[in-house]
């Protein structure tokens, strides 16, 4: 029998929890091995490649064991779609068909909506799911990750049905689009109980480059429009510092009709891991935005932090950048074609990644996937 899912935890709480886990892992590393906080001089990727490959192999083996043993639940007992989607991308990227198939079956069975009584929700992706509970809400960030996983798997293993399923998810993702106060956004989620959309949007709910890739491959004008509008949405969220605000909420224009308040972060605080991740999704669509975020980080590389004020670019507190920030930054550098910058980031991140790999737990599958995604792009150079 299905049970009530209970009080909903906000997605922002979950995203913050991921950042906190990254910070905790990095803090533990520095406390136990303080010398690792000071990296050696930057090497080039060719020199780093053997160590990066060894790390990729170790993390892949670890993730493979967790997948085969069905040990991907987080501490709260939920399976998170973002974890599944990102691991699908990772497994397809290294040609691990067996692990990919396990993840794909789990996504189809537990996360991808296909209720014949509600055809409107077909293809929506539940943001998380616990055994014996109903899907409570879709997740647009999660839809993008699972769709990319299926799209990557289709290319890696020649499974056209997975490409079709990715299209179904992206069609459902596009149904989250709305115009409020003249501003186009992708709603953060659709509530399966109230059948209503959220009236705000997180910047991590967009991936202009990926949607554009699928749109061009499928010659789909509707998705092409979504990709173009997504790129404009990210451009709208550029803060005076060059960082990216975390939220879009057009209804605020009703309170401040003459002010530009649609894009913001609470208390002007930008979370750098989100900012860098979003920047990777527009490296082709609006490269100047991606390069601006990269430049901001490189200018502060010796003392990079998790939180910055969007207007001034000043540090919020003394929390150092962790695994999530460095992994996203390495991918960003590769996406904009700055191999030297990627080498500098990888040199700094490598000891932290190694330590984490030796201590990672199944509940940290998201961070494992973040590092694996970074390693894949670094080794593809």
C-alpha cells in the first residue's frame, strides 16, 4: 500500500545539503592532511592524465558496486533523480552498459511519470522517490539530468528507444514553461497532488546547450525555442559581479513594477557550485557568461569560497570551495576550451578528489557523479 510521503523538503534544502556535504568532506580532508590544502604548481593535463585515470577507475568501480547492490538511497531513505541521472551520464560515458541499464530501469520504473490517467504528466520526472510512496512533485533540474543520461546512453550503446524516451522527458520539461509578468521561465516543479506549477524557477532548471543539441539532432523547432529562451533566462540572471543569481521569480514585479527584481539570490548570496554548474550549460549558447564566471573563479583560485555576494563579488563567509565547486569549475574550464585553466583547477582538486574517493559513502553518490563528470571531460582533452 502506498503511504503518504509526509512533509516536503524544499529542493533548495536538498541543494544546500549537497553543498554542505561537499564542504564537510573538504574540511575533513584539510583537517586530516593540512598539507593538501596547498597544491603543487599547476601541471598540464597530459602530466595529470595517469592520476586522473586511476581516480576515474577507482570512483567508477565504487559507483558500480553501489549500483549493482542497489545502494543509492540518501540518508533520508529517498532515491534522488539527480543522482540517478548523473550516474547514467557517467556510466554511459565510460561504456559501462551493465550499470547504465540498471540505472535506466530504475529511472523508468520509479522516477519517470507514465500514468495513463494523467497523460499531461507523461514524461515528467519525480525529483525523488521513497519505496511505497507516491510521486509528490516533478523536478525540472532532475528531468534535464535524466534526459541527458538517456541521450548519452542512446549514443553510447545504440539504443534509439532511449533517445526517444529522452525526447518524451524534454517534451514534458517544456510543459513547465510559463510566462508571468511578461517573463518566460521554466517552473521549478509541478505538484502531482494539487496539479499546480511553482511560480519560481532555479537557474539549475535550465540547460540551453543540451536542449539545443537535442533540438538540432531531432530538428525540433519547439525545443529549439526552449533552448533559445533558456539562454536568455540565464543571461537575465547575471549579477553585477559577473556571477549568476540562483532564482527567477517574475511575480515580484507586481510589488516592484519599476525595478529589475526578477533575478535574485536570497540576501544577495550566490552559491558558487550552482553558479558554475549553470555556466557549464551555456558555454556554447552564451559563452561570454560562462567565461565571466570562470574568470571570477580563476582570479580567486588561491582562496575560492562557496558563497559570494552577487552585487559586489565579496566573500560571504570563510567556507572554502569544496568538491562540488572544484568539479563544476573543472568542467566549466573544459567547456569554454580553456585547457590551461582546467589544468590549474585539476591540480588543486586532485588531492581533495583522491581523499574523498578513499572515504566516499553510497549516500554521497551525487558528489561521486560530480567528480566523475569532471574527470570525463578532463580526460577527453
